[in-house]
C-alpha cells in the first residue's frame, strides 16, 4: 500500500515538500487555511483541503491519525504550529516532522514530542557559509557540535596521490567514507588508488581535524 502523507501549510517550504512527494508518486493531502494556496495545489496533491489545523475537530474529521507521516510547515504563526503539533502527537500520528522558525520554537517542538524538527533557513545558511568560506567545501552536514560530514573537491594539490600517500586517517584522524568520480560513487575507496583533480571526497570527522586537513591538503 502507498504511504499516505499530509502536509499542513503550503508556503514555499510546505509547498515544495508537497510537490516533491507528489512527483515521487506518493499520496498527499495538502492542507492550508488559505483557499488560494489550496487551489494552487488542487492539481498537484492527491487531495487539497481548506482547514484550520488548530481546531481539534477539524483534524479529527480529516482522519489525520491514519496518515503515515504528517509534515507541519506553518511558518510565521508559531502558536498555530505548536498547537497543531501537540494535537498530532496526542492523536498518535506515527511520524511528525515540523519546520521550526527559531531555536526556541525548535526546543518546544522537541519537548512536546515532534519526531523530527527541521530548520531549513538556518541549516541552508550554515551550508552556504561553509561553501563561501572555502571554495573546496561543496556540502556540509553537521552531525553534532563537534563532528561533521563534508564534501570536498579534489584540486591539483592532491592529484595523483593516494590516501596512503596523504596518510589522512593517521595524520588528521578523519576518514574518507567515499569518493565520487564522474557519476560513479565508491563507498569503500581503495587506499592505494590515486586521486584525480575533480574527484569529490566525502570525509567524516571532528570539525577541527577536517579543517586542518583541508587547509594542509586542499
Ligand atoms: P515559507 O515556507 O514560504 O517560508 P512561511 O514559513 O513564511 O512559508 P507561512 O507563510 O507563515 O510560512 O505559513 C505557511 C502556510 O501555513 C501559509 O500558507 C498559511 O496559510 C498556512 N497556515 C498558517 N496557519 C495555519 C493553520 N492554523 N492551519 C492550516 N494552515 C495554516
Ligand atoms: P591504519 O591502521 O594506520 O589506519 P591501515 O591498516 O588501514 O592503516 P591502509 O589501509 O593501507 O592501512 O592505509 C594506510 C593509511 O592510509 C592509513 O593509516 C590512513 O592514514 C590512510 N587511509 C587509508 N584509507 C583511508 C580512508 N578511507 N580515509 C582516510 N585515510 C585513509
Ligand atoms: Ca518564511
């Protein structure tokens, strides 16, 4: 059986989730207070309804607890976002993902039982900042305050050298998890094989170790 998703709030964030889920062939119920938004998604989502999700009876009549995953993408109205999330938790929805507007909002959402809280503006800001500071950093995923996974572009400085030549794990304490070359991705790279300019190297480790390695080698 197809997974059933509901997206509450059809702003840019919720709207793009709704669109992408629909494109992947998922069943999606699109919900918004605003009739124009709902009309916009009438031909994209499986169903689109005008509803205020802060009203408990409305949520019940939508049968919200039967959905596999509900995404709350109400942005500016933090109170509505929290109230909606609380009622979804109380209804026993299995997977609830909520967009947070700021750190306090995030804290509250975690406290009341949201399963996943996302903070797209902040996270994208961090990624872009890393990318601006170092032209070799293509992408960045924060694992914790100290550890990350980083995608680095191999340049001339490492061209023709192997992981053994560079001695990365021993010298910097971080691990190359994978190497992307053209369309190929090698998830257990051979330490003896030479890197090439243009390879994309995916490295996991402590931020300070990755920075040190990047400054020395890239
Ligand atoms: P964006 O993703 O574009 O940045 P945003 O974060 O600014 O959006 P808003 O525009 O504040 O988010 O809200 C997203 C949508 O959520 C809006 O279309 C709004 O009508 C809808 N919304 C707000 N409150 C409710 C509610 N109680 N029930 C249903 N939909 C709601
Ligand atoms: P060690 O026990 O010192 O980690 P090893 O037995 O794994 O070494 P090799 O696989 O031959 O030995 O690798 C030699 C060195 O090459 C490692 O010590 C390390 O510095 C580097 N190296 C090998 N593979 C990786 C990797 N995936 N990521 C980072 N460095 C690597
Ligand atoms: Ca916004």
